[in-house]
C-alpha cells in the first residue's frame, strides 16, 4: 500500500511540476507581448503631442507661402507635414481596429494571431515616428531659412 502511495505521489508531483513549468512559459510569452505592446504605445504617446506641432508648422508655412514669391519649398514642407499627420491618423485607426482597449491598455493576453501583428506595428510605429520627426525638422528648417 505504501509503495502504491509513493508511486501516485511521485506521478502527481511530476505532473504538477510540468504544469507549473508550462504555465510559467506561457506567462513569459504574455509578458513579452505585453512589454512589446507597451513599447509601441510609448512611441505613439511620445509622438501624439507632436501632432499640434505639425498643425502649428503647417499654419505658419501656409502664411509664409502666401507672402513668398517662390512657394515650392513651402509646398514641399507642407506636403510632408500633411503626409506625416495623415500617417499618424491612419496608424492609430489601424492599430485601434486590430486591438481592443483592454489589449492596448490593460495587458489583456493576445491571441497568437494578434501577437504576430505586434511585430508589424512595432516597425510601422517607428517608421511613423521617423516620418513625423523628419517632416517637423524640414518645416522648421524652411521657416528658419526664410525668416
């Protein structure tokens, strides 16, 4: 009887150990996707205030363009700013369409399919950041150069 109890106890402990190990691995995967989601959202949050900068620069460039005889440099800078603005708006719409509020803000576990989407969004949010920063810099250069 004691031998049977030892075997049953050993099997239980082995099963329990494997289930804990698998659960820990799943938590690490979730943590990785939650961390990646937080990094993506952090880039978005960093860029969001720059939307007002884009609006202000666009307005100033449009005013300067009306006063200038050569407007192509202004048009190019304005077009870049408008493209950056549209890029941010499209990125937010797409991101918000693919993920729920709970997934974005509450760390809700993602399906495998959504975890795969994160890599693309991480790349696209960084591209959007680069385009916004580049357009802002160009707009400032044009204003400073012509004032």
